[in-house]
């Protein structure tokens, strides 16, 4: 609806400009700090105008934090989390909405439960699980005295030591972050709104469940998948505590962790200029995602409401 | 379904892993050094790796001390600890009684390395040894010293900072009153370490019973009955009068000093590397002040970290560990590390070497820490601190001191509360660890 | 129903804030009780539910009427990846974390005492925990109100303007891309009373700003930082929500002489009610769980515990103090809270669609 209300429109622009400034001021100062020399950045108060060291600092930060390696890691981890979570969730949401089987409700509640506990709270046991994911089987083997049983059967002494170590591997970084059911719920909710006629028609045509999933359900879900992918990518890229505790190999550090090593601490050189340049670098890919894919993201939301 | 294939591929059933046939034995060392210190540490490791062809040490920066500790705990519980880990002085009792570490002195003896443990500087040796044997390899030892801006003192008409807190207070107020600088001093980020703990040692004040915990787990804090209370009141007064500033998050206290805004700064001697590189001011350093009714002042105590050896590795790996620790303990290594970082040399031999080469003629402030640490004979109040869960008690104490700074509590009240909270934490530690540590007694072997 | 119209319930957990409720219904009649998420499903099903009940009275909740029957093989296979990942990386670690709450153990796990509910008793007796509860209440409520208020104003303005709309939208969305840890560092720096440029501005205005010595300033600082990071989330939901407000209604009101602001308050805002409720729940969950990196960077929970919110205390007690038992007990309490929140939201958004799951 268009009506003329020039004063209100100006107020609106003013509000939006204020909002944009609220967002941009911290980023601007990060840029200013990132463009100074180490001596200038220690001045009190900080200058309001940028210096001329921006490119040099970016370069230093890039090399010092080994961003060429850690960016790659972050991309792999963020994409892995995105793809993994979406695939796994689509499949399980399909299973619990379109099939009637005995343990359906049990499966549903198992998945539902996983919404409760963020990884920060269970981080040490999660580390154990990833360092040796075969540990539960080991307990089972010990509990059931498999070794004794074998000895009794065959007369041989064996030591059973199961091992499946995922420390410093991409799966180890990715899988625990996939272990929550948010996306499953999203897809479940969506599937519940898909018209039943589609499924009935598919069945009349003799299509198999997987055929239906692939040719009908999946294309219908595209806008949901895109919107969720963007959010998951950002979530994956910005992970902090888990990669920090988990990666013992420098070559496995993600960009946020590499940045963390640039932040000056009390007994090290106060190189805030490098740290801020690094921060800008580390937030560049997620920012680009928001800038370039925003249309998709909004489209996913808006399509349904137009 | 890729994932299934992947799981199938990864699942291996191993009976007894065979030792790797790699030419060089590789061992990991997790550490907490960042910035310049981290770069120097990497150089140290490269030096060792280049010095021989049997072993490779891999240094891994695992964040700050807390993060390293957590990393090693998680890894140990998951049965994949690194071979070596750098742990801060505050974690000493936790590591000692963990049942997860190998005593360093015994390891080196057993592998045939002749490290002269009696040659370590006293406060260093006494801090890191238990029942007379070194439990971890002292690596980065520091102590707080008093940094000051020479120009500011001269402008205010003083030669140098006074030796006692009382006179120093007058100087700082004069500096402020004459408008020489905006603030006399900065609150250090680790003020509990320098201005309360080391303050107690230097001024011969007990911090806890049973020789600050050296004589048993039954120790209790007593600093609410000592000069610590008036020290907290003094800091509060300085803050109120603007003589002291708090840098706060997002900024470092050191920058307030190096930028010339504040005239003095109590901080670790390990900042030498940074200050020499970054400070554009005319700076110098001296001993920490003491109370005017305490004479002579005692030694200060150390802070920093040591290298602990974790249990659960093969003999070949311990060969590598022992070779590396021996390298760290060598006087040449110590002198180099001392020079590039500002940490104190851990042995008398290394200190002597540095002196002989005239190092302190060019770098007089580098000697202060060693002299301050080794003055007099350490007594029960100055030998160091041996409290369980020392990080936790420190955080409780810090929070109570902050309650004074924010005018929510009086100093006496706050210290009473801090001691009460601290003692509860100590009792929990005692409950868990009573009777432990026997494996450390030489006669138990 | 047009194909491709997604209904997205909120993910309940903020880690994947999930696509916002977008089935923002074209229906012209919405009772306030209906949820954003469920709305189009509800309207769509309104007629069918009855037939369903007539035809198949034993229908299971949350199952499509048109389904692929009873075979168990394929669904098991489909569920397997999710269930395996959950068992290995969620259930086993979580159970181990939770059993810690009734144990007293040293960090390396060499000595373990079973202490029943001592850890919980100690918490309820502890002044710090009570202080933390109160702080958390203030923090989450204030953060919620500020985030929503600013987001509503910005969304309203965005809806009005024509020129540069997408530029504004993009800029306001930016904080979504920034890791909480980085956001915290920026805020700590800007509002540092000694060097922060914005703190200098406050001082210039005559405000004695010092979060190091004034607990209220510190609390405000973390509230503002946390809100700054989260406004974009509420904002985008509201922008999309406003687009869905039926033009006919607004026009009718305009004909009646209601100005834009009045229309917004009388028509648009009530229609956004369910969205706002959803956002309020998400804001609470964000405040409770996601803000620890911000607290860690901006105040470390200080001064004197003034910003020590529950999740930060869990983190400090478990991660820095190595008091695993107490930390686990706090997790259990936090988790109970999250459970209530989730159930509440879940029931509210779901029961109309799913008949009571």
C-alpha cells in the first residue's frame, strides 16, 4: 500500500540508518584498529580514522594464523555439518512421517530428546566418545565377557581392544555437531504440510517410497533446504569451543581457532592491529554468504507468504 | 550412505598396537604460549629436533593454561594424552595427585640422564618438587617485578621508586597531583598473584596454615587475618583516588604502562620480550616494594609453568621425552630462553653463564627477578603455595576483591568471605585426595 | 496449497535457528491462538482432520494420512544414520555428563565418590548460585525486551521504506555472520572505559561509565552486546511476518482513517503475536545458552559475579574450576529448564497439527 507520509518515511530512514550504524560501528572500529601499526593501535584513545597498514596487516594476519590452511578446514567443517545434517535429517524425517512401523514413536522421542543439551555441557564425555567411538562396544564386550567366552570355546587367550579414533579428523570435528535433531524437526514439520494427494498419486502410479522421496518430496523441500543450509553453514563456521578443545593438530585448526591464537594475551605482544585484521578475515566468508545468498535465504521465507 | 562405508572402513579391531616403525619417534607437547612466547617456544622445539635425528617433538598450542588443562584432562580420560603438557603453577596439586603423570626426576634417572636437580634455583626447585624430588620440569618460571617510567619519576622529582609501599604511595600521589601522568599505576590482570600472594611471601605473611599447604592437605587459608586485608584496602583507596586504573576487558594493563599513560606497573618479568620490543617510553624496573615494618623482605615466589609427563605411553616415546627434558634443563638452552623471553633461568649454572657473558650489563632489569627470587632463605611463608583447586579458590578470592573495588563490601568482610569460600573448596579437595601422593615418596619405590 | 510452501517450525535449539516460521498463511482469519508455524497446516487440515478421524480413528500422531504402510525395513535404514550419530555423540556422552552430577570426582577421574544429591544441595545453599539465578533472570528478560523492541521498530521501518530497503536489510543482518566470540571482543574493546572510543563518547556526555567498577554498567554492557548479536534474528522473522499481513486489511483500516503507525499497532502487531511469542522463546533460549562466549570475552562474569549468568557458571565451574560434579548438577538444572521451554514451545506450536505428540 502506498500512501504519502513523507515525514514518517524520513523518520523510518532515520531509524534504519541508526540501526545500520549500530551494527556497523563496531565493525568500523575493527577496521580502523586493523589498519594501524602496533604503536598506533596502543594509543589512548584509538584514532577515529584508519591508518595505512590495512593490507600489510591482513597479510601478516593471514600468514601468522595460517589462514590458507584453517580456511580450508573451516570450509570443509562448515560444509560437512551442513550437508551431513541435511541429508541425515531429511532421511529420518521422511521415515517418521511417511512410514508406520513399530518403533516409530520411540525413534521420534529419541530424536526429540537430543534437543535438550548443548555440546558445551557435555563436552568432555563427547571428547571421550570421539577419541574412541568404539568405547561403548568395548564396555559391552567386557560386560558380556566375550573374551572369556571365546577362551571357553576355543581355548585361546585373546585381548579385545576395540579402537576407533577420530581425533584430528574431519568426521571427528563434524559428527558431534550434527548430533542434534533441529533439522529433523524442521523437515518433519514441513512434510506434515505436504498435501496427502501427492503421496496417494505416487502410490497409484506404483512409485516406490524412495522414488517418491527423490522426485516429489525433495524438489518440494528445496527452499527449506537452502534456507537451512545457510544457517547451518554460519553455525558451522562460527563454532568455537568444540574445535578448540578437540583439534590437537595445528593443521586441523579452523579459522575461528586460528584467530583465537592471534588475540593478544596478558603476557604477549598487544598486537591488536593484527588480531582485528584477522577477525575481519575470519568473518569474511560468513559475511559473503549473507550478502550473496540473502536473496535465497529470504526467498525461502517469503515464497510461502506471497 | 557414504557414512556407512566410512564407518565400516574406520572400524578396526586391534589387538596390541605394534610400535610404529617410523625413523623418528614423534612425541607431542601441548602448551599455552601465544604471541612472541609461542614463536620462541617453536624455535626451541626446532632447535631440539635439529640437534639429533632420533626424536621429533611436536609443539601444539592449545589455548591458554585453562584450555590446555582441559584438553589434557579430556584427552587423558579418553586414553589419548599427549606425552608432555605445560601446566601453570596453580595446577600443581591437581597434576601431582592426579595419578596420571610420570615423575620427571625418576624418568630422567631411569633413562640415564644426569640432570643436576640440586642446582635449580631454590624457589623454583621447591615449588616444583614434592618430597625432595622434582615432579615436573620447570620450564617458564617468572616472578612479578616493579616496572616504572623513568621520565615520570624524574619529572615528579624522584630518582626511582621507593622500596616500601608507604613511601611509594606518597610518590604515586605526588605524580598524580603534579599532573605528570594520568595515573600512578595499573591494576595487574593477575593482581591476586603479584599483589596478594607474592605480597604475602615478601612480607612474611602466612597465606594458609601448614606452611601454605606444603605440610599437608589439611591446610586452611588465613589471609583474612594478615596484612593482605590492609593491602586490599590500599588498592581500593588508590582506585577511588584515581591513582590506580583498571584496564578491563578488551585492553591490557601492560598497554596502559607502555603507552605512557600510567607511571608504574607490577607485572611478570616475562614481559621483558614485549616491553623491550613495544614500549616507546623510557622504562626501567626494580624490586617489588615491601611494608616499612618488614625488614629485610623475603624472596618472592614463582609463577609460570612446568612440563609434566603423562602416563600411558611406550618406552620409546619416553626415550624421546627424556631426551627433550634433558635438552630443556641444559644451561645453554636456559640461557637462550631467558634471553629471548624474560623468564628466569631455572638453574644456578645458567644464571652464572649469563652473568659471565656480561648479559646483565646490557640488560640490568633482567637480573631483578633472579635476585628477588633467591634473596635470603625461603621460609614457610615464602616457599610457595600448595593449595588444592588453587584456580577455584583464586577465582572466589578475585570475585570477593572485586566486591571491594565495586564498593559492595568492606575489605575485612570480603577477605573473611573469600577465606570461607576458599576453605570449603580446600576441604572438598582434601576429601577427594586424602592419602594420595604416596607414589611420589622415594622410599615407596 | 501451492507446492513449495514450507512450514517451518522453529528449531527449538538455537544452534540451528532453522528456517523461520514461514507458513505465514494467506488465510484472512487467524485467531490469536494459532501459531505462526502451524497456521497454514491448521487451516489446511481444519477440514481434513474430521474426515481423517472418521476414516481412520486409530491414526498415529505425526504420521501422514497417506503413508507407505507398515514395512519396517526401509524406515529403519533411513533412520539409522541419525540414530547412530545420536547414540554415539549425544546419548552416551550426555548420560556420562549427567551421572557426574551425583559424583564427586577429581578431574582426571582417578577417584570417584558417589555423593547422592550433595552437589545439588551445595548449589541451593550457595549464595553465588542464587546470585547467578537473579542475574540470569535480569539478563535474559532485558535482552529479550531490548532485542524485540529494536527489531520491531526496525522491521516496521523496513516495511515502510521503498528506497534502499535491501541495503538496510543486508546491513542489519550482518551480525548474524559474526561469531559470538568475535562480537564479544569487539564490544569489550569499544566500551572499555580507558580506551574504548564509545566509552569516551559516554564520558563526554557526562555518564560515568565504568563496567569494571560498576556492576550495573557491566550487566548493561553484556545485555547490549548480546542483543546486538541477536537483533538480526528477530528482525528477519518480523520483516517476513509483516510481508504476510493481508494488504486488504491494512487498506480497509486506511480507508477508515487509521494512519500508518496506528495501523501497525492495531492490526499488524496483533497479527504478529504468534511470531513474537516464538521469538520471545527463542530469545530466552539464546540468552540462556548461546551467550557464554560473549560473557567470556566482555566481562568474565565479573565484576564480583555481576554478569555470572547460569551457563557461564556451568562453563567456569566445569572448565576452569574443574569442579565437574557441581558443573554437571548445574547442567541438569539448566537442562530441566530447557526441557520445560522446549515442551512449552513444542506443545504450543505443534499440538494443533499433530494431535498431541
